């Protein structure tokens, strides 16, 4: 904004007209008196996390991650992501830096626990402009995000997505998301089909008050949830090629399951799958691919360091 103010001043604009143009470009109000100090050389603004108020690939991803219950928004303007997958945190951090035109992103913090929980990776940026945008009505947010539909879908599936494999009497693969906002899922179903030619279905998943288990921990549902599922083989292949996940373990699980579906006969698929994967706390885990941290948490629960930066 500071550089833009100087540029507009070089074109002969006064403080009032510069303030109006900045408001149009960034959806932020800067007092003409402040701009007068800038163009006179009396002051320089502090570094602020601002961006041009127009659709972008980075913004679409961030909106998707936020709508997938990935972010916490504070009144101070702090936008915070707390997740257990480092690759998700790294992708989100890169998109935030890209949105704010920053060469160097913020440091990712890691919070460890004394219990058998996986560590949390934390990405934090303070931007009232972004925080205010992320609380806009859903229809306005989707109009912005759908300008870059694949980036939006990647962000949403990173935050909310899952890959399910059933290997009991037969072998079944699906990718999907679970969310309590059925209207949002209908919009995602439509954009999957129109932008990516991916078919999906929406069904009720869990009633309000029912129990849900995540990584061995039980939670009670406050709202009825719905699931959007991608089931067809061609649809799953299209999803993997066009959208996928930033989270490598989910991408790997989907790729492995599809390869088995394509290359093995139905009677051979379950035995082939269980050669590479085993069930741990209700979740399929690939053999010998757990990180050292995940192995400790999932098997021994020996965590006890304070929050600190990721090295």
C-alpha cells in the first residue's frame, strides 16, 4: 500500500484520491492524513499482512481450508491453523505467504503433549483484512473461491477430506469429506462435477449427539453431519489427478488402493492390501512408513516437549 501510494502520488493524485483508490484495491480504509505523511516522507508504515481484494489461487485454497474447519479466527485478526500433518501446515503457510506477497513465510510452531496425542503444527498470521473476508456469508465466499475451483477444493479436502478403504467381504475405495453444512456440500458437489467432471453423492453421516472416533479418541457430535463421497473408479482417478491432497499419507493411500483395484482381481485385492497396510485404532496405516514422531505417539505415547518452532 505504501508503494502504491507513492506511485499514485507520482501521477499527481492527492491524499484523498489515493485513499479512495487504496480502499477499492485492498478493502481497507487508510486515513488521508496518514497518506499525507507517507507521501511527504515523514512516516513509513509497519509491515502488514494485506492483499489485493480480488480472487487468487492462494486465496481460494485458504478459503477452502477455512470452510473445512481448518482455521480459528480471533477478534484480533489472528488466523490460525492447528493440524497434525506437517505437510498440510507447510502448504497452508506457503499459501498465506503467497497471498500477502511475502518472500519468507512465518515459522511453523509445534506443540507436543505428554499424552498419546500426535503433535500439533501451528500456522499463525495476523490480518484483519483476511479475518473479515473469511466471515463473509457463504454465497459470497464461494463466488470468490470458485474462480479457482481446484485450489479451493484442494484446501477443503486438505482440511476435511479422508480416504476410506473397506477390506472385509469385498474391497471398496472412496474419497470424501464430512461436514455439518449440507448447503456447502451441495456447492462442492456441483463444482466437482462442472469444473472437474467428478461425480459424488451426499448422505447423512452422523446424528447430532452421536459419537465419533478420531485417531482412537471419542467425540460427541454437536450437529448432524453429512458426507460427500466419491466412489466411482474414474471419478476417483480424476480426483487424484486434478485435486488430491497436500497430505502425503492420504495421497499415498488413495494411489495404492486405486492401483490394487485396477491391477488385481476382486478376490485378490484384500490380501494384497493387507500386505502393505494394517489397522491401527480403526485407521489403515502403511507398514514401515510411520515417522519417528508418529510411531512414538501411536505406539508408546512418549511426548512431553513444550511448544516451539519446527526446525
